[in-house]
C-alpha cells in the first residue's frame, strides 16, 4: 500500500493511500482509499472532542453522509469513569417508514494526553445481525475519524489550541473506478477534506 501526497494545488498536506481488497473478512471487495490531513485549531482539545463526538453536531455541521439526518444514540457502553469515553451505536430513523436509514458504530476516548473519535457507517442488515450475536469478522467496516492533540503542554483550564488530524477510509465502487480518472479521484479527495475542515471550523466558531 503506497502512501503519497496529492499533486493538487492547495492539497500539499494531504496524504493518500489505496489498497485493492481480495475479499478478506471485514474488508469490502474492490479498492479502498485512505486520505488524511492535519490542521491547527485555536480551540481547546476538550472543546473539539466534545463537538466531534456529539451526534447532533455531526448531522448539523460536518458529516456529509449524515447531512439532514437526525441521529440518536441507540446503545452504548462506557470505558472507565469518563462518560465521554464510550463505544456507541448511532442511528437515524426515517419518520415516514419508521425504518433505520443509517447506522454508525462510534468510539470516543480522551485522557490527559490525547483524544480521538473513530466511527464507521454500517449496513442496517449487518448491524442487526451484530446486535443479535452475529460474527463481526464478516462485517465490512471502514473506520474514519479524528485524532486531537493539544498544541502545548496541558494546563488545568484546558487553554490553548489543538492539532486535529482527519482521516477518511472509503470504498471505491466499480462504476466509480471505471468512469473517473486518477486526477478526478484526487480532486474528490481534496474536496471532501476541504469541505469537512471548513464545516468543523464554522461549527466550532458557532458554538463559542
């Protein structure tokens, strides 16, 4: 799996890697792509973490897949004493059909050194099977997420900014691979990251 930077103006700090799947358990067939970048925010690590793990902020601000969907935490279990450290199942229901439209599996964690929010959309049938005790090894999961580091040694009042690293892991369908050139793929990657970073910044500024 090769890792390269994007030869696109304005995307010099974006790293991208592609891998062809062979039907391995837990990985969809075909090509998957991982792309990531880091950006400084003048907001504290605690504030960025709280914003990104909030399911309401997800659909209102930064997640293009979740846009205009109302999410609720369907189930969760906590890790340790901090209520923000948890693994959650998020879901969005269709009000007209009363059926689940999107499931997310999300893990969020923070301690004195770092924070992260990792998530993956999961097919409704696969999630139902998992809830009923199915084998997770055969569920295709492509995790994406955020790592948040303080920009300086921590203080009790959580002052200072933070360094946010964003990584997406997506599958390229056969039709996408056939009809899009490599340059078009790169432009799409750049646009997704640029839009997400801008939306996160706007959301954090709005929450001040």
